[in-house]
């Protein structure tokens, strides 16, 4: 093997599985390695350090291997400044740009390490030389002339490491199973939420209309009223059916308290939307006393911001719905960077959208009756997601009960 | 069309959808029809009567059409006695035998109508001439010389008719959806169970091990203790993990109250089985104080019979498990004919097994996290099943709560 | 029962199940009925005629029952003109408006029957008096002053009736099962598509990115090239990954021909989008020789229009994507009214969106690996959908093969 | 931490993820560690060696930690002979018995290492002192007086290590996704099967009735005829419907070639069983020319053994079905130990049963339309299973095509 370069790794690299992934990647891609230095952390709290000479038969192969190792936190022993290239046109990416992970990331510029702001996966890093800032930038925001970070050089990634002590919350790491003790899992989520709020943490909810159809809306409204929710991401359907339920007792025309179809009920969601259009907005409809309870009501009354993103299947929509999806995405991003925990309930579309923009250190719980939804979320890169296979209609009332205890 | 025969239909044949199915069947199979008499029930309580001349191009085609109509309750205006043929050997069915539906069925023999006993689908009818009895007989029970009913002649089927008044329970007729108001549905099931017990009705539970894994066992134990269950159908896994949970707090080695894996817990189900083997039976283990709570404990203490059927994947098994599946089926059948309601939770295998042997008038509720399970049950002929897409771990505690109110 | 009104029904009302639904509805809603005239169609081709006196205890209850019967095709014996009301503001619906079904619909205006244009479910009907036109109007298009049809009076609905002869295609009516003979079903869909194209019919495809991920894109490209597709509805993901695959051989970074992850492949979809942005549009990229094959390429080369609707989870997006969802919906509607068949593959979001706007007479096939997707589509009102539980990656190659035979 | 013991680990322990799991286990269980020796394999081919001092606060906690590490291949630096205890009664396990993993296992007895025969998970090890043999024994086979291995001492486990070179087959390691390139995956399975047969390897098929219902039986019959299958595990349903299809063209009464219901078809599976009962066995029915093609026919003609295990839902059953499930399990075990690959198609029950008895080095592919089935298989300990989310009706014809190339 004629081409080789040295990299180093530092931290709890064995028990976090990073060394395993490094060796796997080298071998999967046909490379070879020699360990030149290996200082293993002798005790639980000690970090390890490894220096590894990676080899490959060809230059491009070596570059590709190093690019994968980079994303696992590997870096050359001596680090140069990042290389920059100017974007040639709006939204046209330079060939060879650095594509972000969702892990905390630093870039070396002017000899200094700068933390990349607003990190999320699959974006570019734009350096603002005068301000000594580096900003994670989705391609849709790339402007002509932006200074884009190229290649891996000068970039450092910090993948999550295994916490040293057992947190209440680490009970499930990433698995999805319909054979978990449901009440126990829900109780632990409630505990984690309480701890997090005690520390001043922030929690976001991503919700689909199944919350309303399964009659879990009163439980979610209660959770919002009790102060557990800092932002709500949803679509037209959740808000419409929530308002429909609170105006007419129905959701998609079904009387939720009796489980029967209401006569003429198929028009109720149209009336609900129409009432809000007449009032001008959900806030106005609450202020005028048109909407008197429910999820959206509690959001307004408790100053919990919400982002309602439009989708192609929407009726209406409500005036609060952002029909331009790129604009909705931007609004969503504004709220995401601050969150410590996100609970996604019964909506694959919004869960993937939010998951795409979340840093990897945000605790992410995905509740869906379909185990495939969680798998799909993780396939899309939201590896930190914990799956709970349950039904919104029984999950949320139990969560509300345990939060209340 | 050269071949034709006249049939008649009686009852609430329009609103029960029977006329529609009759016409569909004739047309699907390429036949034709002429309505010779049609007396429609003028008012809600009145029955209708139709006489229809069915035609086909060929004799066999006509026979086939009539055979389908027969299963919908159609019969010739004049009914002869059934034709019988003796079984030539054990378990060898005569060519042209009458195959049962799961609807109440009468046969005409010696000029008299006899109700077929123990009706279930896909069986033969054996007439015992001396006793004037007709017995629904699975092929595994057919003995050489048994008098088997041949063809449709002399057989009358009574498919279920739409009830004249709205029962609390008719809210869902046969649909399966994960978008129902979960608490409302569960409350209605609880109400129906209470009504049924007030009238002296009998309820069976068919359960899979997910009940234990999701920590719903205490709820089911409570429901049994409160007298709502008349028989339990399950397998080795449900009983083993119930006992494991009550002896060790684990199920499949997972500590259910904390949701963590118990050290050495992978051996607990083996110990649980071994303890019962040492005691001789579940009853002995309860009597000796080895088992002190749980589903099986409540069955023993409250004299609720149970049938534990073996399956190829069993560990152990427990001494109470019937390892011969045909024997287990017989034991199951003994209990099924008396039931008014069956609730199936988290087990496709046992649900299909029980469903196969249930008459169509037994209220059947199938609770599964996988909507495909209910569809499969209905595809196998258990049309009366109502599907609830939910998780055992949240369904059963809610059901227990509503039953307790 | 003090309130009653007479309605009539005409057509193949028994074998199409309409009479059953009428009686069910009356009884479910606590009403009563008396049949005053019933002329049954004696032979297969004859239509039936029923006149029914419907009664209820209260005026509102009666109105509600009649509203449901109306949607099943029932109408009063003497029909007045429709009642109109002017919309008081844009997108604000008048209280008591008539909400459409997805069945062909006529309104009586100026003593004449006018066919409602562009019928789809859950919309309003706006009458344009001068032009003697009636237009099905989604609430988002309602303008102040529009003359909206109120109540059921003067409106006639024609629900689909059972075809008199067995069509090749009627093999499955509405069922969903993963236990169908897959090749047989696919062969029959191919036959139906061929027949339909021979008659000059039009076929739409609704597709999700699973088509690309499962490597079924070459098969769909071939089907388009062979002229079977008249319009394609999809999102940014399908088009992006199709172009990614054709530029780089990957989809979401996975090398589809070897099934392995390509080094640096996670950037390929960004490059694909960027290349199209640089070219200006997909058409330009095809014209300039950037895109040389694939689904989008065949659409451009064969003048098959496509609608790419934006969604909140989009990267990029491609310049051809309509990011405003209401605008995308309008564009979709333009193409839908002409179609005779729609095949939906692996996308619940777009399938529901298209299904919402489809008249009930359009043949609708929904192919998804998840049986719950088809159920959800039907729950949303697209009753005519036929479900095929299969995997895009094996379904499309087989369909292409059978179309080619 | 007052209690500590030293263990050692050897092999490719970093890149196989074993070190990570060891550290995870110690920390999850509240223990601590100090690495006393660590010789890292410098190059790809070199093995590593670690000596670790594990500590805990209590003796039992330490024992529990060591028991988990043992299952990962850890062992004390000096190894004593195993401790044995005699079983006090048939099927009653001694308290503290050693419960097997499904990895290759050695026991030290009389100072020598003996390989444990017929290894499978969750069993006991019985040493036969005179013969110097150690036999993996399910509790159902345990006899009074058997010498049972107690605790971990003297037992060595060899968990699978990452292969040094990329095998064609390692493309998926354990993942389950419905978004894989289907044809590519199937082609690779075909290649692996061909390679394996070239080396004289053995392949087992585990199949459910969906193979017949989806009309994939001709494809499986061809694969058997071409010599790719060494044993077939199934139930009554697969064999019955295969024979039904070959006698009558139907499966569960549906005409598979046209996809329509056959008149009187609901009796065909009863006739099929009855014909085989008359003949005496499937072999006799083939010999007498009753069965002329299909899966079971090819098994008989090509001397491929099959095990048909009974289940509680069986009709009939066929005389070849083993109705006692424990006996069926034994028969299954006889064939399993020799296999190199098992392909499981459309049957969760039999897949879990077979998976329970398979050593971890057997290549295991699980094909199911429901992703949850594969997850469940892995949850039950069959970690090596690779999931393919596809439909038997399209998977098997494609596999037959690629095997034929």
C-alpha cells in the first residue's frame, strides 16, 4: 500500500464504539492500518489516545477513507487552517465542499478554533472572515461569494461519547421494540422531562393529527399548560383537527367522545378553518373567544411558539400555516438549536424534517405505532432517536398522568 | 342460459347486505337472474322475502353459483332431506361433502330441521340418525362409517343480520384503524363487557406474551380477579413469562419495573419453568405458595380454566402445556362454544386458531399493534372481528381502569 | 316519529350496496323508514326504483339523515333549484354550504341540470349564473361574492354502480392483503394499463423516493419511455435521487448496483441538486446533456408533464420543485381531472394528496410495503383504491416486464 | 470498590466491537475497571490482547458483571475445570447452571478443553465424563443425574469476529430496511448461495404459507429441483396449500393464476389433505402419481428432507405433520447443526423456532414483508439475521432467476 497518512483519536474512543467504527471503515473500504501509539485510559474516567497510520493503494481511496474517519472524530496530528472557496452562484455548491455531520464541529481559521454555529447534518460551513464566525449553512441559503469550507482539513468533529454514569434515560439506546414495558418507559420519559425542566432545559414536540384522531389532544393540552413544552412543530392537520375537536367535538367528522360518525361532521374541519380565517389567525380566534381550549389554545395562552408547515395534502389551510416549505423550514430551524429534547409523535414527515436539522446531542424520542417509522428516521441520520412503539391515544394520557405525579 | 333454479331468501336481507352479496355472486360467476317475487319489508321491523330464478350456461356453473348463494342463506323453495354418505376411512372426506360456514346452521333430516351442534367453519356435518343429532365435525375427528352431509340440499344457513337497534357495541363494525379515539373505544369495550357479565354472558381471552413484555400482566390479572374472564387461551410463552415476572420481576430477562436488563436474567424463564416442573403443575405451584400473583395465579385462584397450547418455538415447556397441537385444539373447542365474546391480544397464531373455531355470532375483538394481524384474521374467515390497533401495555391498564369505574 | 320526508333512489341500487347503506344510515342515526314504492329490476340489466318515507323524532335529526342519504344518491321526488348564498369573504365558507363527494354530481339551476365541473371531495360548489356553469371549488379558491350552493336541495349525486360485466380489473375490489398472488396481480394491472392506453385513456403515476432506493427507477423510466405514463406526481426526493442515481450511481449515498455505501456518497444528492440549479431546470440539464437517463430524463424526452411538490423535509430543493404547497396543489389539480387510472407507489403523503382530488371513477391502485398506507388512503375517502402490498423494487421491474410482453 | 477480579480478552476485540461491549457492560452495571495490560494488534491481521481488572462494590454485583463479560468471550487468566452438579430430576435445572449462548463454546474438563456439541442458545451443558464429551442440552432433554456445568468457570465462549476481508455477503450486517435496492440484494444472496454450494455447504429453507398464497411456489420448487436446498422447515399450511395448488390451482380457495376465488374452492385444502391421508403420506401420494409437481413434490423427488411442525391452528393435518411440538423440535434440531445458511421466508413462528436452535455462525436471512418480524427475530437472540423487507411473491421468482443465471 503506497499511500498513507497518520491520524489521531482522543476521548472515550473504545467504549463509545468509535475505534470499532474506525477499524470497520478502513477495512470495509479496502485500506490497512498500523497503530503507532495507543495509550488506553486505564480507568473508567480516563480518556484514551490513539495514533494510527492509515494506508491505501491509491490516493483517492486514502482520501475517501480519511473522509469517513474524519466524521468519526479522527484528525491529523498537525492541523492546518481550513481551505475556503467562494460560492460561484447562489445555491451552487463548490465541488469538494465539506458536508456537515450533526455532531458539534469546530473549524480552524486564522490559527484559531471556531465553533460552527447552528450545526445540522448535510449542510455546508460558511466562514465569515471578518467576524471570525463559522456558520452551518443549508444549500438553499448559500449566496454567491460565500466562503465555503472545502475538504476535511482544518475541521474537527466531536461525535457523542458514552456518558460516564448511567443516566435514567440511557435505558434504551436507540432500540425500537414493541415488546418493552410500556408504562415503565413512559414513566422514565416523564422523569427525564421533569429533570430537564428543573435544569431549565427546553423541550419541543413534533406532532401529527393522529394525536387528535386518537383523542389524545386533551392530554397534550394539559402537558403544554403545565409548562413542559417550549415549541410545537406540526402541520395544518393537527391544528385544524384540534380546533375542530374543540369547536364541534369531532375529528375528521368522527365524534371522539362517543366514537361515532357525527351527522354532517365531514364539514366540520372546513368550518373550523373558515372560522379561523374569519378571525384572521389562531391567536385572534383565541382572543375573540372562538377557540376556548385545546392544544393550539394552550400554545397561545402559555406563549408557546408553534410552527405549522404546509403540505401538499392540506385543506384550507389555516392562515397560520406557512405554505412555502422553505420558509417553514427556516422558521423551524430558528427554534431547534436551543432544544434539549424533542418528542415526535405520530408523524413521519415532520419527524424526518425536524430530525434533519437537529444536532446529535439533542435527546430525541419517536413515538409511533409503526416500528418502521423509527427505523426510517434513524436511516436518515437521526441516530440518537429512541423509538417507542405505541399509540398516541394511550401514550399521551399516560405521559400526562406520570408528569402530574 | 339453459340451466336455472329458483331460490328464496328471507329476513333483513337488504340492510344486512345479503341481497347485494347474492347479486354480486351471481354476476361475478357469470350467471344471470330474474326476480320472481319480492316483498320488501315496508317498515324497519319487517322482514323481506325474495324469490329469484338463477340461471347459468352450464350445469356445473349453476351448481357453483347456488353453492355460494347457499352460504348466504339462500335456499330452494321446497327443501328435501339432506343426502348422506358414509366416510370410507378415518379422516378421509367423501367427494362432494358439505363444508360448513361459521353461521348457525340447520339440516333437514327425517323431515325435521335439526340444529347443527358446535358449529365452526370448514368442517363436515355428521348426522347421527338414531339420535336425530347433527354434529359439526372437523376432518381430524371423522371416523370411518360416519354419515356425512353431502352438497347443499337440506342445509340451511343463517348468516348474521343487522341488529334492529343500535347497540353500544356496533360502533365499529369490522373496521381496523390506528386513528380511532383510543380511550373511547376502550371505554366502550369495558361497557360491553360489563353488560355482558350482567346478563350472565361468558368472555374468553386469547393472549400472547407481549402482554407480559409490555408489563400489562398486572392489569390482566386484575381483570381476571374481578370476574370478567371465563377462559384463557394462550401458549407456553405467556404463562412462562407471567410466572417469571412474578418470581423474578423480569420478562425475557428484562426487569419490567425499571426497563433495564437484569444480570443473569436470561436464565429466569428457565428457572420459572423448572420450578413449575418441580411442583408438578401450575396449580401445585400456586398451592405450595411458589407462585403468589399474576395471570396464572388468578386463573387458579378464581377457577378460570386455561388452555396452554404448545408451539414449535417453546422452551421447556411448562407441564401444563399441551404439546400435541391436535389435543390442544380439542381442549380449546370444549370451551369455545359457550362464549359470547372473545378478546384477542397480541398473538396472531392463537387468534387465528381460536377464530377458526368460533361461531360468527360471538363478539370478537382483536387488539394488536400491527394492523395487518386483524386483516389476516378476517381474511381467514373471522369476519366479525373488530380491530383495535393498540399496544397491550397501554390497552390493558386502561381497560382495567374503565372496568373498575 | 313526527318528522318525515320522501326520497327516491334509482339504478342498480341493490347490487351496488346502496340500499344497504341507505337502511344502515337511517337506523344508525335513530330514524325509521317505510318503503312506499319498490320496483325491483327483474333482470340483471334492469334498474330498480325505490321510494322511501324517512322519519325521525326531530327536524334536525331528519335533516341529518337526509344529508347522508343524499350522498348515497337519494333525492326528493320533486327537485327544486339549488339555493345559493354569496361568500362573505375570500375563503370564508357560508354556514350550511353543500360539501361535495368525489362522485359525479349535477345541480339544478334555472330549471336545468348542470354537471359540476372538476369534481373532488370536501369542496364547495360555486354556480356561475351567467354561464350556466357549476364549478367544484376548494375553500382556498373561494372568492368573496361567489355563489355557493347551500344544503342538499337541487343537488344530485351519482355514486358508482357495480359494472354489469366482470372486468378484468374488478378482481380485487378495495381489499388489501399481503397474501395475494403477486405476479398474477401485477400481470392484471399490466393488462388493464394496455387496454386503457388502447382506448386512449390516461394514466398518472404518484411516486415516492423508495422507487429509487429500491433500484426500481430503470423500470419506471422504461414504462415512461414506452408511453404508459401521462403525468408524474412526486416530490423533491424522487427527482433528486433519480438524478443522483443517474449522475453517480447512488441514492442517499448508497451504490445501488452493489448495495454498498459509496465513499463521500452522502454529498451526491447535494451535487445533483446543485448541478440542476446551475443548469436552471431539469429540462435545461437534460438539454445540456447533464442528465442522460432516468425517470426525469424520460419525462422530459417524452413530454410527460410532472409536478414536483415541495415538503418541509426537502434538501435543496431542485428549481423545478414548487415550494408553495397550495400552488403545487393547483398544478396537480390541472392534470388530475383527465386521468382514467392512477398508480401510487411508496408515498403516503402524495397518495393522500392526489386521492383527495380524484373523482371516484378513476381507477386507483396503491402499491406500498405497508398495508396501513392503503387503509389510511381509504379512510381519507379514496374508497375506490385497490391495495397491493409489495415492494417497489420488485413490483416495478415485474410490471415493466409484463407491459413489455 | 472492594471486590475485583482480573479477566483477559484476546482476538480482534476492538474492530469486532467486543471491547466496547465489555466497557459498556461494566459501566451499565455500576462497576469499574482498570486496564492492566493492553497489547493492541498493530496491523490489520494482528490480534489484540487485554487484561482488565474489574471491580464492584459487592460480590454479587461482581459475579453478575463477570457473567455478562464471559458471554462476550472474557475469561480469567488461569482457568480451572468446570464445576458440575447432578440434575435432581428430569427437566429440573440446578440452581446456578450455566446457560449457553449460540456461539461456539469450549469447556475445560479433566484439564482439557472440550468443544460443546450441538450448541444453541438458552440450554444447559451436560458433561459425559467417561466419553470426554460435552453436550448442549435443552431443558426438555435433561435427565436426572446428568452432570450439568455450573457457573462460568471453565467455560470459554468464542463470539463471532469481524472477518478480515470483505465478503460479498457482509453487505448488510444485521440491518433491516425497506429502502434497499431489492434486485441488488437478491442477486447477492443468489451469489452467496452459489458460492456456498460450490464449497459443499448446506442451505436450509424455513417457509410459511405466504409462499403459496403469493404464487411463489413454482419458484421455490425450481430452487429445490436445482439442488440449492438441503432441508425444508415448515408447517401444515405450507405443505397443504402447496399440494392444494398443484391439485386444484388454488390456495385457500383462490385461483392463483387468475387471482379470482374458485367456486367451491374453500373445500380444496380439505380435499388435498384428505387425498394425502388416503395415500398414507406425502411420499406415497407422490409415488402414486397423486401429487405431480410443487415444493413437496420436489422435496420427495430430490431427497430433500422436510420437517412439518404442527400448530394449534392446523386443519387436518397432513399425516406427515408432527403434531407433538417437542418431537417436531427434536427433528428440526437434527438437521440444523450441519447448516451453513438458512433463509427464512414469511413465517415468524418457524423463524423464531429455527433461530433459537441455530449457532451464531450460520448465515441467516429473514425475508418478510413486515420489518417488525426481523426485529423480533433479533430481539430473541438471533443477532446474525439479515433482514430483507420484501414480498415472497416477488422475492422468490427473482431469486430463482438470479440463481439460474
